[in-house]
C-alpha cells in the first residue's frame, strides 16, 4: 500500500493468507483463557473475552477511519502489523507448564484421521460441530453482505458500513454484559438455540 503495489489480485492473496493466520492463531488464544482463570469462573472469562472482541469491532473501524482520514491507508496496515507482532511476542513469552506426554507422538494426518473417527463415534461432538458450522455459515454471510446492505439498502458509504459493524459489536457487548443473568435463566442448549434464532432474524 505504501509503494502503491496493492491491486485486487494481490489484496485477495493477502486476505487469504491472513485467513490462514487467523485460523492458526485463534485456537491459541482460546486455549490460553482456561489457564488464566479457575474452572468455575471460566464462563465469565469467556463472556468478558467476547465483550473485548466485540468492543474491538466498534473501536477498530473508528480508529482505522481516523487514521485513513488523517495520514493515509498504509498506516492502518502498519498499525495492524505492529499489534500483530506485539501479540506474537506476548504468546511466545507465555510462561506455561509444559506437559510431557508418555504416549508416542502422532503424525499430522494420523491424528486427523483419529479425530475424524472420534467425531463419527461421538453424537455430542457431531452436534457441537454441526451447530458451529451452521452458526459460522450464517454469521459469516451476514458480515460478507454487510457492505452490500450498507450501499444498496441504505444508499450509504464506508461510514454507513462502519455504523452497521459498530451496531453488531454493541449488541454483542450488551448481551455479554448480561450473560450472568441470561445463564441463570436458560441452559447452554437453550442459549445456543435462541442465539442462532436471534441471529437469523
């Protein structure tokens, strides 16, 4: 971007690579949370983590918009790189007890085959994966269509898209802040079901 080398093809390739990085990084962050809090407080910590992620959904576009308007697009990419390197430094320095397994090591594809076999034999795991698949399919579709909605239905621009994105984040923060009360009223299965229904509306 700084040297004016960013074209649609290069941008798609970089976005694809970024998706690979996110798929590798998110499980690490999810695995860190249980190490920070006791088990009985884990649901509160996960709710707080969700609030933080959705708060970044509001603040991120606003900060990016201010940077783009004041000094240029390339500085947004530079800030993203700096923050990513900072997170890498934190994860690398993470002091965690290493677990030495007494079992022999497994090869990558062999472990995947065993995982697939376990999923086939576990009805609860199949149910969880199906729900996750359906949830991310519709939530990803919503995010993908959000720019089109902002442009065609509201006749808006980038500011309209930012506002819609912020509304999504604000709604998630509002529910996350009431998670303790909601969990006292509904069990996890009801929460997952009602959450998918509300999202589909």
